[in-house]
């Protein structure tokens, strides 16, 4: 199968490309490199430094390279930024996403796996969150992802597109080759490990008055390699299972303080922390049940424990303290 990965030079995308390659898929990557890293993609992988909003360019890539399926991972992802610059999220995640869908329609490419998000659920009405939970985003990031999911529904009805939306909770960890390196880091585990490396003075804990076990936000962390393998399982199964919207989490919740304590144990560093006010748009608890995903896709997680996830991330950050060279 020939697969195009949009955003394939990013954190999750580069691991998906790595796993696809290991499992014998023919892979091409499109990435604008606004957030991604060229050095995260091996030189023998077909790479296009292009924007997904350029419909004609994407259509040509799909046709010329006989692409059977798209894994769509490109987009704006920062919750906090979406609260102050929502226009960026609707332009990139919705308008440019529409251009990608039009390029696929014109090229006759009928399969897409979409990197969606748990942010579209908003404040949970119950936990763990399953696929029947109401969608009510409280930030523009989640809203833009929900809008793209709704567009996929219509492209299925009108144009026969088959889609699998994977609603990520918190991807974390690393492989030996690929880890997390963002121009502006907002994710907890790399921030904690940067503090262990002496690159930050302390970890900021945003909010200690949530209705959780220790007052800090609780999140569901999934190892990025497990996450990538679910994408590949979905690719193999999507003709059989049809269009789906599936949760992709670990089923276990860990608080900010628990993650920091795990990192202290693994790294052997003190990792100072400072308590601050809540951030706008942050729900207190986001924990998934992924039973339906496991049933339909049939992929079992190799790294379910938070210490395994932090250990993998620490190994990569220790080896690459400044991230990717570019």
C-alpha cells in the first residue's frame, strides 16, 4: 500500500513514518516544516516540503505516486494559542484541510486516517470517555478538529470516502530514533525532562485546585509507538470496518504531580516545580476508554505504564538534549 503522511516530519508523524517503513509500506511525506524537522525523515523517504493547502500540488503527488491512503497529521495543535489566535486553527485545520480533501477527491484517493483529538469532548460529563460521549469543545483547537470530522462525514456520504478518526489523548514517549521537539514546547513530559537536563529552572504546574486526586490536571498518556501502531492497524482494517471515530488513549489517568514524580525517579534529578494559575481551555480530567479501538483494530499496547513512557522519552532527550539538529 502506498501511503502519504501529512505532517510526517513532526513528533507523532515521524514515528508513524518509522513504523510504516518497518512494516513494509511505501511512504511519502508532505510537511511544511513550520513545526516539523527535515532531519526526522530519512533521506531515502520521498519528501515534499509543501503545504497541504496547495490543492494542485497535493493532487499531483497523490496521482503521480499512486497513493492508496492518506494519514493526515498536519495542523495547528496548541490549545493555549487557539484561545488567542483561533483564526490560525480554522485556516489550517479546516480551510486547508478542505483543500486536502478536494485534492483527494480529484485524485480518486478514497481512504484517510485523521489525527483528531480528545479536545473535541470539552469538559467531560463522565469518565472514562468513550466514543458516545458528547462533543462540546471549549477551545478553538478542539472545535477545528471536530469541524474536520464533520466534513469527513459528508465526504463519505457524497463521495464514498472511508475515514478513521483517531481521537488522541496525550501522545508521549519516544523511539530510539524519534522524539518530541517543538519550537515552542507546551507538553508536560518534555518540559519536565528539559528541567531535568537543566534547560529550564522549573516546571510550571498550571492549576492545583481541580477536582482531582491531588488538585492538578489528570491526563491519559499513550506511548507514541503504540499510537503509531494503531494507525497502521487502522490502515490494514479500514476496508473491513468502514468509517469510524475511535478514542486513542491508554485508559489510565496520571496527574501532573504524578508525572513529575515519575520523572524524578527515572532521571535522578530534583526537577523543581512551581504552582501557577489555571490555563484557559484546560479541562481537569481527560481519560479515555479505548475498548472499541482495541476490538476493531486488534492492536495491543506494548508500553502501558507511565514509567515506561517517561523512560523512553528520557532516553531520547538524554541522547538529543537539543532535539533535532535543524
